[in-house]
């Protein structure tokens, strides 16, 4: 009976199968972030979404001018956080979570969409300070 030893790494298995070891899941032109840099980018993206809608809160909330860049080139003025968040393109994963929180709040309650986004972004702002102090996330 012949004995074979198991490959030490997944790259050895892929090499044995004839697959390209250096193949990437990312598309051309995409970047990959790891570790502290990725965590910081997530914090910054989520806090930017919170800061975007924070100024619309309350009776003295400021209006935002939204310009459609599609065919219609329409312009609208609103201070509704849900409308603002629905109309922007978000690429940051943490910021997408905040937009989804806003949508869930709108679906369940119908109000408080801006408040939950601002609250969650402020929690993340505080979490960023704890991570900077090397408190385990």
C-alpha cells in the first residue's frame, strides 16, 4: 500500500490541481485593505454618513440640495434624512450598514431614520476612540 503525505498548505493543493496560486478575487483596479487601515476606513465612512444627515435634525435642521446626475438633471431640496440616504451612492461597507439601518427604521416605524443613523455613527465615533486607546474591539 502506498502512502501519500498531505500538502502543507492550500497553495500546495491548488498547485497540484493545476490552478493559478496567485489568482485574485478582486477585479482589476480594485484595492484591498487589511487590519487597522480597513477598520479606520470603516469608521470614517460611517461617521461621514452620520455627519451628512446630522445637520438636518431638529426644528432648525438645514436643508440639503440634491441634484440628480441622470438624464433628468432634476434638483430637489429636502431635510429628510431617509430621502438623502436613498439618493446617494455608498461604497463603504460600514456606511452601507447605516443606510440599511435607516431603511429598516423607515419600514418598521416610519420615523426616526435620521436619528438612528446619527446615533449609530456617534457610537462608532466613540468606538474609534476606544480602539485608538488599544481597547480590544
